[in-house]
């Protein structure tokens, strides 16, 4: 049998050879761990910079914008601020101008002022406004009120130290329009229950009732509109008549053919059927003279009922009786009218109303205020809504503008 092989101390160990091939072990004595928990974290011990708190907001977005964008935004903000300042200054100026106009012209209502032109501040510093629109509602004008006054003022020169101390203004040119509304006329002159409507380019029709001697008489008239001295609107009353219901119509004036007091057909027919009343009229010489019937026939009618009946049934007798002016009868025989159904007191009151007085009660006249001596009326017309007139002027002084 072969003896076992004895391993010599100098024989090679394969495990030792493998160990020599492995990486050398690190020196843990000088090792400082950077990530002890092996979570992929690094240590800040090697950072030599001073510690500072973290910036959670990050970098400003505005700071990150390009310079051109920053300049554009700044310009836009400045423009908006200047625009706002210009509008506020214009609004303030409009309010102060309205107050100044109301005070200077003695208006009951503050006008509406609209300043045109942009920018306003440059106009203010230049002390000259290009255009101003003014609207004034409800302006008192004698017995009536102007429903509205609209005007456009151009080339307005400011008097005073703008913008801090403005004393007044001088209007270079003014062009406007005034409206005398029929609705306002109907309301303001409604005590007489009158209604005004247009009747052509220069005429106004008047219908309604007028109180005379305690009775309401129906009135119809036509007012002719005209311009007087360039500063006033006046009315001339034509074709006026006042009706006593079912009795007579009174037309004031001096024309014997159209003026006077004349019976209605209903009253004339009633009188012709009643012999006593008809004889009372035929007994008045003035009636006979204007009746157009021969005096001999009238005399026979007064003596004979048959002749009276023949006279009243004659053709056109009623028309002739309606044409007789009863004014003379009132003067000579005041009590006779009562017999024919006419109140003498009412007729006397009608005759006491002179045409000028009646015209005054129906007058639509107005005149521009004396404080506006630079203004004049032009182109007066009658329209559907009322009477309109153009107002023109130049060199109009408002406030303390140095006017003489």
C-alpha cells in the first residue's frame, strides 16, 4: 500500500491565491461615511461655503422678463395713469362748468356739460377748449318754460389761471336749439284747460275751454308764430272764437263780417219757432237792419201771426238770423238777450275781454334773458313736438370773464 502524501508547509494554498486577487480592504480608521444609510444622500461636510437658509420662493418672474418687456409694461402703466388723470380732470371741469353756468344764468336746474377733445389736460393748460356741448332742461321763459335748450360752444377761451383758478370763459361761437314743448304748454297753461297742437310750419292750433263769467266756454284759435327783434318769439292770435254751448259764438275783433256775437243754428231754429222771442228780436232796429228782410215785411210780421209764420218759413231765414251780430242788442237791450236764451252777464263779460287780453291768455311768447345779450333767435318752426328755434351767438361771456 502506498503511504499518504504529506502536505508541506511550503505548498500553495489556492484560497490564499484567490484572496490576493481581491481588492484591498479599505482603511476604516480614516473613513468618513457620506451616506451611512445608503439612501443615495451625500454629506454636506465637504462643503466649505457658509450656510444660508433655503430660498423657497425662487427667482422673481418680473426679474426674469426681458428688458424690452419691462419697458413696455412701464410705459403702459404710465399711459393708463395719465389717461385716468385726464378723465378725472375732465369730469371735475365739467362739474365746475355746470355749476358756473347755473349760477351765472340763474338756472333752476344744473345743466349737463360735455367737454370734447383729447387730451383734456393739454387744452386746459393752453386755456382754450375746442368744443363744449351744453344741455339745459326746463328753462323758465315768461309764462311758459322751454322744455330743453341744447347748444354747442366752440373755441372756448378760459379766463383765469388754469387749472387752479378759473374765473370764467368766453365762447367764440355758439350754435344751439330751444324747444317749447306742446306737452309743457298743455300742462303749464292747463288752468284754462287748453291744448296746443301744430298747424303748419308757423302756426299752432289752440283748443280747449276758457272760464268767462263763471262759465266754461269752448275756445278755438290759431296762433301765428314769428320772431321779434331777433331775440323774442311772439304769437298773433287769429280766427279766435268762444262758443256758448247751444247758444252763440263770439269772435273778437273789429272786422264786422267775421267778428261779433252770432247765434248757433240750434238757437236760431228755437227762436224762429217761438213767436214771442222772435218778435222781441224783430223789435230791435239793429236786428232788422242786419237781417236783410224788408222793413215792411217785418212790420206786418209783428202785427200778424200769419205773416210771422210766413217770414220764419221763408228760405234762408235761419241763415240770415244766424248772421245777425247781437253785440248791438246787448248794448241797446241787455235784457232782451235773456228772453232769447242768452245770459247778458256772460255776453258783457265776453265783450269786456279785449282781443289783446284774450291773446295774452293764449300767448306762447318768450324772450331770451337779458344776461345773454350776445344771443339771437333764428329759424323758428312748428314741429310735432312743439316750437323750435335756433340760437346763435358769438363772444358770449360766462362768469367773471372781464365782460363790460
